[in-house]
C-alpha cells in the first residue's frame, strides 16, 4: 500500500521533477519584504578530503603536512599563493581553488575548521576507552550523509535540520505565500524534509509543467477536465489526498513558471558544469523571490565524486575547479542582483578523509573536516575553530591514521547558519536537539 508520502513521490513524476506538498495554491504575484535571506547548501558527496582544501603554511604545520601526507602532499606550485587569516596566520588553498582563495582574501569567504557529526564533545581518550557516546556507524557514507543533513548523530531522524527550519518559518508565517521554503536543484534531500513542510525539487533547466499539454483549444479543454476531476469528491480519502496533492502541485508549478518568466537574463556568466547550472538556477529563483512571496528560502545543490580511495589528486584537479568557479560565479550573481548580503552559501560533505594516504594515492573514510561559508554577510578571511594537530596518533586522532575528532559540531555549524537565517535562540534546540550539549555555543561567522 502506498503511504501518503508515497503518493507524493508518485505524483511528482507527473509535474516535471517538482516535488509535491499538501499546501494551497500560490497567489499569482506577491511582494516580499526587504528582509529576504537565503541559505544555499552545496553537498560534496563521497567525503571531500578537506586536508587538501586548505593547508596551514606556518613552517611546523607545513613540514608535518608534507611528511605525513606523502604522495598526497601538495607542493608550493600546486597551492595558491599564501593568504593570511585575520589572525595573520598563513594558509594556502588547493591550486585549483583559486577563486575561493581570492574570496577569502577579499573577506567574502570563511573556513570552519574540523567540524563534524557529534553527540557531545569527545576527546581521544574518551573515544578510545568508549567513555562517551559517538555518532552511529562512524565512517559510513550513508550514515554520515544523513547525520550531516539531520544533525542527529545518535540515530535516525525522519526530518532534516533545514526542514525543521522550514517548519519554523512557516509556523511564523514569515513568507507571504505557502510556497515551500526548501528548494532543491539536486533531487530530493533529507536535509529539507520537515515535520509539517515539504520541499520542491526541480532539475536545472527542466520543465515545470505537466507534459502532453499545449496552447491549442483541445489541449486546454483536456487540462481543464483534469483540474475538474481533481476537485471532485471521490469519497475515498486516500484517493482524495492524492488528488489534492497533485492539484496543489500543478498550481505551484504554474506559479513558479510564471515567476521565472518575469525574471531578466543574468549578466553573470556561469560555468557550463553541473554545479554551475544548479547555482545558476538558484540565482534565477532568488531573482524572482518577490513574485513568489518569499522572505526566506533554503536551496540544496550537490557535487559528487569525492570518494577518493585512489587517484585523489587527479580527481581533485577536476572537481575543485568546478566547485571554485561555480561558487565564485554565484557570488557574483548575488552582487549583480543586489542581494550578496542576503545570501549565504555553505558546504557539507559525508566526512573528511585520512591524513595518511592509501597505497593507491588516495585516502580512506575519516571524520572531522573543514568547510567553506561564503556571502556578503559572512565575516570572511578568517578560520573558525582550530585545525587538528598534524600528528598520527596525536591528540586529535581517533587511531593512528589521521582521522580527526571534530572540535566543532554540525549542531554548532547549522545553528549559526539558522540563527542568521532568522531562527531565534529559543527555537534552536528544537531544530538541533544536540545543540545544548555544546553549551549552545554558535560560531562567530556573522
């Protein structure tokens, strides 16, 4: 038997790739207020080896890095020119992340160091003696992906942290329409599943309308008949719920299509890559947010290919330019639209990877990783948190391979973003259940 959510999935295939939801139709036009804010998540699927994303360049750290990383160590010619944090500490980004390094220098991008899934703070001694709770199924791709999206480290959650943020936004009627807060251009994501809200998923450049209809009189008559049938009371509650959901989705698809038609072509050039196309679609939707009545939106994008057990350097030489160029283009588009201060982009990933390389010039599953946050409101040019001690078997290592124990939690990372987005401190423990375990301490990103 189909569940109610199953009907949502079945019906979604009938309206392009627009996910369905049990909300009313949108008004044709609605103006949002000046307080618009958007969060844009870029999920790096596979587990990005962030040990090579950014490298400390002080003599002691770089010497340890080059010695332990071996075949994965980047030479000076493979790194960007050294940039300095606000604390005047030297760092260099992977050479293929030149645009992101430039954004760091111009204080439009920050780095959050050694963040990951945690139930509560844990030390190496506690981890090895099993004297503190740790996340479920550590080092598992699927489990860590879910934990990054839910913030619930000790078990499974049916909702994502951004979905719970969306629940709050809708409960407070912060948006002036019932259009979903969470919008994915990379397929359905648990991150955006709420207890009372649903998400929209649209393929970049894909059609939003029902297929098989056009502007001819016969086609319009068929569409009108379909809409009338969906309004009929069948007397079967399950069928009626499916009809209502499909009817709502058709209305939302129409409203979104009408809003996008009111946008103007962006002057910013986006790279013709999958991530570039996703972020271009996000920029186009941000542009027409007033027509959708949106004051708050969360977007989900993704880039895969980071499961680098072998040939990591070659993989990064392909993946990192795509990431760097797409993020830089998107930030330029927000500047063009005059909303750079209102849009914050951030990365997530399964986990980082072992500091010690494999024998096949790759790395294995690890834990804490470094992440990027960009936007006009971000206090950029800074490293938040602390890099681990580059020592196998050292104070930050779970074992002897450089699996760094996180010193910042997903809860702190997400709560900081959600707070900027408009979730009050009193509601943060509802969105991030483990947040009080970390003293409810946010990161000073904004």
